[in-house]
C-alpha cells in the first residue's frame, strides 16, 4: 500500500500548508529580537521615532504571522480532509470486494471502526503533521540559533535540557504505542456489540434480555474506558513532566542570566528576548513530543487500515477465461464439490457433492439445520469458492465468468432478508435500476406484495426505516422476492425466503413462478416439505452430503431422512 497515492492529487495543499507555517515561524523568531531592540535602543536612548518604527514593523510582522497561521491551518485542513476522504473511499471499495469469509474474519464492527475512527485518527495526524513538522523544527532551530548568537555562554543550559527532554519523550512514546493499539481494539469490540444489540433490538426486547445486553455493553464500555485511560495516562503524564523540565530550564536561565544583567554583561532587552527564545525552544520540543505521541496512535490506526487494504482478495475474476460470457440458460452442475470455512480444518461443510440441475427446473433442497444447504447454493454466484471440485453454469466453470455477469444472471433471496433505508420503490430498483412503475408492480404481484404495498398511504413511495423494521417479516420477505424477480434472472435462488408467509400466499408465489419464470431455473431451500413437494426434483441433504434426489413420491418411498422430516411435519399438523 502506497500512502503517496493519497498525497499526490493534493500536493499543492501539502506544500503550501507547511510553507505558510514557515512564515509564522519566521515572525515568531523575529518578534523577540524586535522587542529587545525597542528596549535596548529606543527606551535606553529615549528615541520615540525608533520605537514607533519598530512597533509598526512588529505590527506588520504580526499580520504576516496571522496570514501564515490561517493559510497553514486552511491548507492543512484541505490536505487532511481530502487524504482521509480518498482513503476511506478506497478502503470501502476494498471491503466491497471481500468474500463472506473475509468479512467474517474481520467482523463488521471492526471494519466500521477502521472506516471511521481509524481513518479519522489518520486525518487528524496528517493535519497536525502539516502544521507542526516544519513549524516545530523551524522554531527550534531558529530560536536556538538566535539564543546562541545572543549569548553563547547562557545557551549552555540547553545542552543539558534538550537531551533530557528528548530521552523523556522517547520513553513515554515507547510506553504509549502499544496502549493506543489496545484502545483501538477495544473500540472494535464496543462497536460490534452496539451494532449487534441495536440491529436485533426487537429480539432483545422479546426475550427480555435488556439486562444481559446492558451487562455486555457495560463490560465492553468498561474495557474501552480502562484501555483509553491507560493510553491517555501517558499523555497526561507527559505534559506535567515536560512542563517541569521547562520550568527548571527557565529558572536556570533566570538565575544565570540575572547575574549577567546585574553585572552589566547582558542588556535587559537581550535578556527578555533570550527568555522568549528559551520558551520557544522548549515549546517546540513539546510540540515534537506531542507530534510523536499522536504519531504512535496514528501508526496503530495506519496498521489496521493497511491490514484491510493489503488483504488478498480471495474471490476475483482476473483469470476468468470467458469474461464477456453471460448466463444464457441456467443449467447448473456440481462436480465432486467440497468446502470448508476454515482452510486448515479437517471438518468439511460440504463433501463429495454431485448434482445436475437442468435449465428451467424447479428444484427443492431440504435437510436439517446446518447441513450445508445455504453454503451449497452460495457457490453458484461465487459468494464462496469451492475448495474441491467444480461448479458449472451452462457448462462453464463459474470461475471463468466475470463476477458481474455471473451475479447478474443469478437472483438470490438470502435467508436473512435485508431492506435498506429509502422508499419501497428504491428497494425494488435494486433488482433493476431502470424499472418502470408497471414493471415494479408486476414483480410485486408475482411476489404477492402489490396488495399490501398499495394499502400504504404512499404506496410504492412509502419510506422504509433502516432494515425495513416498519414492515412485517412476511412483507419483508415478499419485497425481497419482488426485488429479485425484477432482475429477470436465469437462476433464482430462494433460501428459506417464504418461511414467514402463510401457506396460501406461498402457494400463490410458487404458482406465479411457474407462469412468470417458466424459463428460469428455480432453487428453493425450505424447512417445510409443502414448500418443495411440487418441485421437479427434491435434493435431501444431511451433514454436508446429498443423501437423496428425486420427486416427492420417490423420496417418500426410498429416502429415510425425507421420510423422517415428512412424518414429523405431518404428525405435527395432526396434533395441531
């Protein structure tokens, strides 16, 4: 990862900011000398004209300093904000390329922290760096030269003070860096807990688990507080120590310089200017210390951002041999497919899967929870990649398609139905950004959603809250189905996506599929046998393997797992 990429487009701001600060530094160096001249020449000789001219020169210098300070702050802000904006854009784009496995590796909360808090830390550091990295050394060098030139003997005090200050800063920063790293990790944990709790607030309330979630939040918040106090205590300790060393240095200068003034070896004006230069030297050292302290926190954040940016993308289409090919028919074939979530694990989620699905077929997949149904269909649009074997669509390995064209040909309604903030129409147009109102209505009718949509006062322009919390579970499922139908996909995958609707509505949806999507391949994952029993064929899965393929009647006669599922559901209905 090259940080220069985020500097080059705004190099003018990165150059002008420090240059403006140099103007301010030159003014700060000149001011004490001008003031000493007023005392040494103007006051001593009672030359009012000299005093007035020098005072006007000081006013002009102050105005130039103000211009430099404002310019430095302005260009520093422009540079740092643009730097952070471009970096955040690229990190977000990189995260969008992550497979499900990579997102699981980092966790959503951690990625949010890196996109927000960590990049903000880098932005603040760049801003401070542009304002300080020439100002602090410039003031240090300039004031040191002026102090030595004015009184070399008295300047020897700095030969002791400066090394002590630098060693102290180094030790404090060395202690502070790992603490800031731990603090960012605790922010990750807190963000993850808050996001999970607020996203699932209805579940929390329905199970009366507020106390449990509150205790979990208190622990995460307490851990962050302790980590923050541990890190900030270094900064808190640094300031008094630096001030103590500064005060000792000032007292030493006053003691030795005072004797020189009394002995007539040093004019009062020079003594006053020398004290100012000493203060500037010490303040510049403090600024350098604070810069390094902030750099330790920024370095911790930069490592976390860099970790995301340098993460190898495990799902790409760089080597695709048919990048322009689109899904035409919807034939699907699994050839000896095996998959593990953790590559070093011996536990297979899928093992030895062989399955042929013809174009236009309706295929049901049924099995116990955790048997690999969702993982299996996720291989088709390459949400995961196989560890062993091949997945073919229209006779072509899915790895040979471009990801865009492959996923354009597949409509998928995930097990967890997700809607976004915005109107119902906005959400439906995820399926087709150019869909007309009539096309949306047609898709909604097929999904049995048009009726309840029109019952809302604003119809298709009804605003959905985040996650679609202001519609019921069944309504949310039907909206997600309508969204997928608008893609007119050659392959439609429904992952237990009608579980929240009644059986009559589900039957109407299946009937609409037969009429509207007769040329599309339809894969239905379900827990209810009634959802798949009319399918052209049903796939039974258990423990990551296929244990049977056939029609409802064939499986009922020959497959033990299917029989057990069927009889448990039939007996359950009889009891009800």
